[in-house]
C-alpha cells in the first residue's frame, strides 16, 4: 500500500538522522521586590544573530524553547519597574532563572523604545490577513475553542445544534470545506470526527492563527477561503493539567494532559485524554415544532430534544526525545478516539423528528513527529509530521415508527399510530451502514534561512483515504457488490521570504501545485458474448492537477502604522464527503464536481499598539474580494426544491464575496480589556441571464464585543478574579433566494436577527494552581439559529474546575 511505504520510509529516515547542534530551554520567573509576581512583563532574549520575545503569565512565569547553546542578553520590561538586563549562558537542556524587579512608579514604555516584537506581532507583520488569538485566559474558563474563534473579526461559527453537532467555519463569507482546520499544520479531518476543535483543551493550545483568503505555503493544502491553525504548546517543561466542567443539559466535559522529561537523556513522555457528554435536551420551538392530532390539526409546542445525546472519548500518548543532539523533537505515538451521536432530524427540523437513529465513529492512528533546527548546517530547519491508521463510522437507523416532538408516537388523522413505509427514520430504508477508512498523511517542511533578509521554504503534503462501504442489513451478495472509494492528494508549495528597508518591508511570494486522484470501483453483473453473467468492475476515476500562486507584503509606514496586502489564486478540491457522499450526514454522492478556483485579494491597515500612559489600543482593518469560479455548496434553494432530509453538494456557478472587517482591542492598566469587531460583506452569484442575487443561508453582517475586568486580591491575598461579558450580533438572513416582489412564504425561510449575551467569571486561588470558573451562556434565553429552523441551545449554566502543576 503506497501510504504504508511512505510512512515507513520517513520513519526509518528520521530515526537515522544525527546532527551536531544542541538546543536548550530557558524557564524563568519574575517578581517585584515586594514578592508579587509580575504579570505581563515583556521579555527579550537576544544575541548578535538571535532574538525571541515572551510575556510573563499571572504567576510571573515565562519560558523560551529551542534556544541554541551560547551567550545571550535577557531584557525585562514592565510598566511598574525599570528595565533590567541580565547576561546568561545556555549550555544545558534546561536552565531555570529567577529575576527580581524593583517596583517603582509607572514607566512609559514608549520611552523605552523596545525594538522587539511578540510572536503574535511577527506573524501579523508578514502581510497576510491573519488574526492570532491567545488562549492563556481561556484555558481556565468554561469556554470552547469555537467560542474564541467566534469573537474574531471576519469569523462566524455556524453550528447545527448543541455539543457534538456539525460545525462550519465561515471566513469572510466562505465556509464549509473552503476553510481548512489544522492542528500544528495537520488537517484535523485526518483524526476523525471525535477530534473537533472543542475536544482540544484550551490549556494545550499556545495560540490560534486565522488566515483569511490567502494561506501561506507552510500550510500546504487546498484552503480556498482561509485556514485556522491550532498551534499546540511544544514546551519541554514538566507539567500536568486537569479540568472538569458540568452544566446545563447534563453536559459533562473533562480532560487531562501532561508532559514529563528526563533531563539527562532527553527522553520525554506526553499524554492527553478527554471525555465529553451531553444529553442536548434543550428546549426548541418554531413552525416545525408541532404535535399533529385528530384530523391533522397541528398544535405548536415548546419541546425538549429527545434524541440528540452526544458522547466522545479520546486520548493521545507519545514517547520520544526532546532537545537532544539529533532532534529538537522526535515523537512516536498513538491517537485513539470514539464517539456516539444521536440524530434528531435531517438537514432541517421537520414536524416528524427522528427517534433511535444514531451514529458511531472510532479512530486509531499512529503518528510520528520530527523537528530539527539547524540540521547539518546553520539556518536549515526540518519539520515532518506523519500519521497512518483507521477510521470507521456506523449509521444505525432501523426504527420504522414515526414520532412527534413531544417524544410520543405520531398519529395520523384518524388518531392511529403509524410507521414509515420505508422502514426507517430517514427515507431510504433501514440501514446499519459502515464506512471503513484507511487514512495516511505525511507533511514535510524544509526551510533555509540564507541570512536575516532572505529565506526559502519548501512544503509537501500527502494524504490518502481508502474507503470501503458495507451494510449489515444487506445480504452477503449485496455487500459483495458494494464499491470502494479512494482519494489521494498531493500538494507542493515553494515560498520565498524577503525582509528589506531596515525590516520595514516584508514580502512572501509562493507557488502551489495541487494533484488529486479519485477512484470509485463498483462491482456489477455484465453479460459476456456467450450470454453468461460475469462480475465486472465499473470504474470511475479522475486525476485533477492545478497550479496556484500568491504573495503577501507588509510595509511599516511608521513603527505603529502598517500597510498589509495579499493576493492568491487559490484552489479548493472536492473532498471525500462531497464526491463520495456520507449516509451519516445525509449527504448524497456527486462524483462530477469540479474544483473551486478563486482569486483572493486583501488590503488593510494596522494601527498600534498605541500607548498613552496606562491606556493601550490597537485597530486593524481589512478589505477583501473573493472572485470564485465553480463554487461548491448546497443547491441554490427556491421554495419549490427544498429537500428537508438529504444534502447534495453541487457547483453553484460563479460567485463573488467582497466586504470589510475591522477590530479594536483596548486595555487599561492591564485590568480592563475591551474587544470589538465588525464584519460586513456581500456574497453574490448570477443567474443564466446575468441577474445578480445574494447567495442564501449566509449571514452578511455580524458584530461581536467582549469586556474583561480583573480584581487582584479581592477575596484572598495573591488571588485573581476576572469578570467577562460578551455580546454577539447576527443580522437577519434567508435560506431562500429572493423572489423579488413575490414574498409569499418567505418568512418561513428567514433566520431572524439575533443578539446573544454571555457572562462569566474566573477565580484563581492564591497558589495559582487551582482556578474555578462559572459561565452563563445566552443570558436572556434568546432563540438562536445558524441555519433554517435548526435551533441552538438557549440559556445555559456551566461550572468548571481547572488544576495545573507546572513544576514537579
């Protein structure tokens, strides 16, 4: 099997690598001479050819990882202390440092003229339309990763229900498979349905990078609308973190993750586990939530969802070496997960919900990670991530009885209970359909820093899915005639980065090559020339090859004002579900889909960070155009062709998205924080006669705001209390194409204007190991929808405990 050979080759190759340079980690703690930890100290570690930046956390802790052995200068800056400079030497795999700053009156950081930039700022300065989300505060709150993303300009999270329901990520109007999700550069889809973003504990996440429209070459994939990259912590500091939360709808979530490194040998063990469960029995109402009585009379009710429970469990274990001569990181490991999801209805909420239809999934994957800076020669870095394994999914739908939204058997106009003639909840007949997949992925990144102004990067991503379908309710003969579905994808990217004009100008120029092969084989009976029936394979295959290219550039007009622009000819290849279908998600196969092609453009400014005494703020804005050919999506609906159960992806034709988003971040004395963003765009297509219309099922106008205030030592000495408030606004939109002056029945297809408020608090105990948080979602219990009539949870309460050990 090609995927096995590739995985084995990479494993053997990287096990044999031996290099000569050594790196170490620096762990530090900074306090005032009053013994109080310094929160938010700005720390620069540099030498003549090296520079990194960090900030201290609420405990005053900071760290730098993968530091080449040598002599360095450490600078520490704080609003409440004078600058301190220390000379240090890194000559061991782990160095610990305690620093004391002399507390003084307010220091104006403008006068300090700090030349260094945080990692967040470095990423945003490359010219891409990118937002970098920090997760330090969120890691101890009872909020999900998706909640963090939903507060970012240009990002809209669209979820069909409660915990475990299908989620789509919309970036500047493009959503679904146009937006790729990565975990450390590996597509999350390779891990199976159990590994959603909400399954990854925020404590494991270093930051989240959101690229809109134009995606850098190192994330080699066919991400036409943008990409979300979850960057996990890769520190080699020993730690253990555990959290548990419980809340409304019997929702329980827990996770444990940790790392232990043996200092002398560099041998390292990493592990994480999670478990999620929810009844999802929240209340719903609306046009489709009715009980049908005698004579067919329909009575609207407020009902609880009764067939929507979700459970997921998973874990990851890795062993290897860190910060040794031949590798900065080398891990081999295994990832395992399984989930169970009940299905309440089809694509829409209908008057007859499902009962006892459910999905089961599992995955078992082996993985390999190898990272090395300065391999063989200074400036040459290597990064390889590979995985191989199996993913399975079962659809169970064998109950013929019809049910009403009150959870009882449905009756016909005579008052008699009835069953569906097709013998199952979804039209199509009883099924125990099983999809078995062998999956493989190898992602390789090579980069060479020629000097401080020039850098070249090469990235390759290979992925394969070999799929077999079967159904336990079919006969042996019928299963023999079930086909196989295979998909193989290769993407290459070459990037050149330039820094010029005293680092005021930064550019990135890249080219991408896409290749995707799909193969469908279906056994069939054919009659030969002698009249005998024989089994033959009906084969449908496609081999698509495309090229793309783009650039990103930023120019620092002043130290606090930058112009950013980027453009890309982007390709999005049809994915496995769109081409081959998926019974569990009610998706019908469409092997004739063409790839999407889009010309993407961004231009924007960033103002700040401006500091006026204790005030600090940043403003960023981005205008964009997405000119799309052969857009893939659901059929453009009219009131005459809506299918309330099945989903078929089609090429909708050409489309164009254009708009603007903006974001404001403000802080005062590091106690008060305020964030506000706004996004407005148009997403249009044309009829065959050239008439332009809005593409339905798209929210065109959104606004989000959040407020945070910190109280120090309010209840206990050395404790910290944070209060949070968030508000989300989504304008009215419709699932139906505008019918012009004919608006009869249009209200049924409208998703109303929504304004949702959340409130939360987090209390960190004096030892800073234990934190407790309490959150109220949707305070005013407003009806919330992302798609037509598919209602999301109302008011909900959640309590979370988080415990961390950073030194043992």
